[in-house]
């Protein structure tokens, strides 16, 4: 297995932090949208704030359609939301592992491969190898952990290569997405 346990924990953790920040922060959401569309987020002007009219659903202004769209894709293809909302305290590790391997991993991986192009941030070194971080590094792309003291250059062990989105081809935003619908309820008729 080319990636260790830390890889999965870090990737999922970062993805969830970014998702929830985008979900509740319109400015951050616009920056992510710009990055996903290949535009520079810094050059994008924030949209003027609208004052909610009476009887308008305030939640509409808190939900970023791009976040709903990506979460919807991960739910549709890999049932990610169902899994995360399930109480797993009574499930065995074997049961959880089987569900993750058979449904969530393959479905979510397929969705990401279909709609996003991802590349590692640090490609020159293998995880676990020693690296030198020069002065002027971008703290948005390299996070220093451990005993961070003094000025660069810093020498340390590469624990995770990081990921960046280089291309996004998401489906068109629908009315359901704009209303915060990740996955509609399903009713089977006899």
C-alpha cells in the first residue's frame, strides 16, 4: 500500500475542514470555486451581500452550491453521507471495513476521478524521506508540524505529500443543489 494510515486520516480531515468551512463561509466557498474552475481566487471579487427579504429562507445564504454539489457526488457514488451519519459504535471493525472497501472507497474514488484532477503538492520526495523547506515557502501548500522554531530553511521528514486540485469538471448546478439538497429522499412505489 503506497500510502499509510496517516495519509487517509490527513486527507479526510483536510477535506472535511474545507467542506464545512466552504459550507458556512461564502467568501471561502467562492475562493474554492475559483480554484476548482482554474481561476485565481485572490483576483475574484466577493459578491455583494444581499439583505434577506422577509420570509426568505436564511439558510439559502449559508450554503455554498459547490460544497453541496461535491458532497452530493460523494453521496451518490459512494454513500459517504449515509456512512458518516450512521452510528458505528456497535459495528465491528470487520463490518466497517467491508462497507468502506466495497462501497465508500470505490464509489468516492470513482467520483473524484471522474470530476476532479488531483496532483500531489510535493512530488520530488517519497513520504518518510528527509526534505528541506526553503525560505519563502507557501504556508498554504506546506504545513510545518512538530517543533517549529527559528527561520527557514527547515529540515524535516515528509509525512504527507499534500494534494491540490488542478482541474474540476463538475456537473451544472441544479435547483436542488442551490437549495442545499445533497441527495433527495427516495420513495419506492409498489
